[in-house]
C-alpha cells in the first residue's frame, strides 16, 4: 500500500514569513513529486513538480526532494494571506499513472 | 491558459439512479484521469485512460463505474446504481504524457446522492 504522509496542521505563519511544508512517502520507487494547492471547496491547483534530488525554485516557491530519505518539502517565501489553503503532496510510482495524494497540510497566513 | 472543463458543477441524484459526469480535457493532452474526494478526505485515484482504453484503475473503480471517450473532445465517467457513499467531488484531470508529466485538474463536479 503506497502511502503519502503529511502533517495535517493547521500551520500558522505570519505574513512575510517562510512557510515550510513537509511530506514523506512510502514507495521507494516513486518517481515524480507534485505539490498542489487546494482552496476550500475548489479543485487541486498545480504549484510545483520535482523529479530529481535537490531543490527546484519557481518564484516564491521552492520544492526540495531527498529520495534517500523519501522526503519532499515545499517552502513558500514571503507568505501572503492569499497563500492560505491546503497544500497537497502527490506522488507517482514507477510505471504508474496515478497520483497518490497525502491528506494535505492546512496553511494559514496571518496578516 | 488551456484548462480542463467539467460539467455539471453540481449533480443531485436519487440513490439507485445512473449519473454521467462529463469532462473536456486540455486539447493536446493524451492522458485522462478521474479522481474523487469525499468531504474532508484525501483525493483518491479512480482511473486513467489512454488511447481509448483504461490504463490503470483503483480498487474503488469497480463494475459500478465506467469511462468513455465518446468523441474527440469529451471524456465521461458513468456511475450506475448510485449509492449514498458515492457522494463526493469528482475531478477530471489530463496530462500530455503519463507519469512524470503534471496532471491538470478541472473544477470538479459535486455529486450528491439522496
């Protein structure tokens, strides 16, 4: 059974701070890693994806992947109240098309 | 920016009835997916579809469910003999290629079974 684990939160950070979201996965063969943002009652919106060990930056967002530790994280710099949402970690396995999602971490950015 | 379109946004159906949820994937995408999210729970994979056949399906996707690409643009999910526990948000997604390519989600259909 492939599992993706996230701290459900809520994670509260002040406006302008760095928010750090973490995710671990059980399938060592996992190949692709995605972060989605989901506002309440809305659909998942792709934020970042990463395939290789290390960091990947896109604007205020940085994804970090450590396959040896089976760990992926998302850093949000200069957090804004509009970043308040649930962040979903999702993973695809080797030869698999399906995304396995974690339960998500709820982030609150306090003005 | 191209997007995945789903209709209807909300479907209310009596238990035991059949429903068809519709999706128009992004036009140059070749892989299509259905996911569901029961209120307060995580997003769950149902099925993936490529080249007019199912590529992969989960344990949830039993004989009650079927998918079809009836024409060059639409992708549908049919649920037969609906049950109360089928009440959920159903999301369609598409991607250019499988596996490593990001999947883009539609706005979803909220299915309420009475």
